C-alpha cells in the first residue's frame, strides 16, 4: 500500500538505494509493518531486502519520532494505515 501511495515499485522499496524519496516511504512501510503485523525486527528485515534488525529498528524509531513532532507525517501515516485496513 505504501509503494502504491508513493508510486514506487516493490523493488525500489526493498532495494539498497538511500535516496530520500525512497527511504522515507520505506521507513513508513517498515513502521506500519511492525505496528500492524507484530512481525519481529529480523523478519521485517528479511522482507525489506535482507536488512539488519538494527536498520529496521532505526527506521521504526525515525518514524515514531517524526509522528510525535510532525502533524503532517502523523496525518500521512494514519491515511496509509486506513488504506491498508480498508484493503483487508
């Protein structure tokens, strides 16, 4: 859902690029995966291209912090979360 929202391919979302236009959506996807599935950090790392669990944790915490400080990010994540729930 996050890749569709941003118009990115799954390969872009799981690939190695560090371009901001890809890393932010990837971090949001990682955050939502953790929040909505309860998967472990290592499991999420595997899904997102074999990333280490510490990278997954960093992504999660980055979004978590942003949600507390940025109303726009909070609204965006809630919107994507609603889209995921409606698709289920």
